[in-house]
C-alpha cells in the first residue's frame, strides 16, 4: 500500500467496506443547503431548463428517468414539457421532500418518486418499464469526481430503450497551464507581514499544504491562463463504459502566449444536450474470451484539440444547449474550476512549450474518488 493511500485510509471516516462511500455521500445530499447551492447556480439549472423547453417535442408522451433527482427540479421540467411518466430516482432522504414538492406543484399524476439507490432498485423491480429518456445532473469536480456517472451508465444499460436519449449526451474535460499569483499572494506571501510580524518561517509549510492536493472550486479568470487550453477527455454518454471511465492517460502540449509564473494547471468541463438520439451499439458478440484475455481499446488521442473558442461538438441547430464551467464565461458555475499546483513555480516566457501527460485513475478502494497525476517538462 502506498504512503498516500495509507494516509487516505487512516483519515477517512468510512470503513473500507463501504467502497462507494454511500453512507457519507447520500447523507450529504439529504441536506437542503447542498440543493440550495445547486439551484442558485442559474447557469447550471437554466441549461437543463432551456434544453428541455427547446426540445419539448422530444419529451412529449415519453417516459423519462431522472437519476439522482434531488429536489425533483429536472423531473418537474420534464413533466411540464409533456412527458407521460417521469421516474424521479433519489437515494438520499431528500426523496421524502421531493414527493412533497411534486405534489405541491400538482405534478404527482406524472412524476413517481422512487426512493433508493438505482443499482438496488433494479433488483427490486421498483421501476416497471423501460424509458425513452434519461436525464441527470451527475457532474462533480473534474467532471467525474463523486462517480455518480456510473449510476447513470447503469441506468442506460438497464432501462434505456434502444434509440433512447441520454442527457447530457456528451461531456469534455479541458486542461490549461495557469498562473496563480493572486492565490499565492493570499496564501503564501501573507506570512511575510502579519500584523507587523515576520512569520516567513511558516512559508515552506504553508506552500507544502497548498500544493499537496488539488484546489477544488477555484474561481480562475481567463487572464490567468498561460496558453490555449486543450481537450483531454471526451465522454460519449451513449457508448462510455465503466472500464473506460476508471482510467485514462493523455499527453498534452501547450505553447505559452504570455510571460508569467507557472504555478500549475487548471481544469474545467462542459456537457452537451444534443437533441438527436444516438442508438445504443449492438451487444458484443461472444467469441469465447475469458476474463483474463487482454482487451484492446481504441485510443481517442486524435480527438484532442487545442482551440479555446471552438465547441467540441458541432451545433447545427439552436436546440443544442452547452453547459460550460470555463473560466472564459463571465459568470462562474458552482463548480468553478479545479487547480493542480506544482511544488516550485517556474517562470515561462512567451513561446515556451510545456509538454507532459495527465493520468487519471479511480481509487482502488473508494470508488467515488480519482487520483490525478500530472507530469510535465
């Protein structure tokens, strides 16, 4: 066991047996405050509302599943768009309040709130039919943190009709080198003069703490970016598998367009609501491979692009909606961006190249967490 993994296990509140950390995870979503934060994020919530309203004809008379329904806001949007039946699946205790919200808005004739973890409900036959559309707000920090996406993939493989629709339909993760002078001034340079006292002996310890783990939900400005950003991951929600989700390795190359201090890298994501359903692929043909046989996966390295102003997916119609957490956006979402700081900041000049790799691996024991490893020159 590595030192970092031993530290994580020692300091974690849940026993190793709860590999999905369900007790802690679902308890957090039983609190009203976390739903208030998400609902107050107007860019997040209005993206779903706009996508559903622009494509109301796709919802009319359809059966919809809302995975991780929370307060039921997406279920209500779908019902008002004309869905025939909506299954609002919620594992936390918030489900009881969701029923009250649905009834208060007179949508209980369309929306059925199903309380429980989807993977368990499937075996209880709590949802009696296949669905035409799956909607979910599953995104976490670095897009995949919390790993709620795995439940959405389970819903797709278990309940979605052939040719059914997944929303979001695809997602992308981006990476860019970043200068964090303001953050260092706030957290490191602070110790140089504290009420007239020189506390610089604490600087090495403060810096070690600052760079020891990713800084989540950091509000990064476009002016802090040192180069054009690069797409490092594309997720097709119709074809993505849990094995593909569990690990990825991508190379990157950035040409600096300014001279500043390089403090690390920043990531963000976007998700797309595309109105054209993509049929699920046919089931694989059994050729007699055992579980120990190697499986070759297609490398989508060629899909990586590095233009900051081009959407990762063409938008031929106004009916496609994109929800982006980019620092180029004037108003941040509640996700903001995630920052990965290097131990020793270095100065880069305009035209300098930064090359390296980013490796993402799901934690071997705690399935809702991922290791992110960056190496660069």
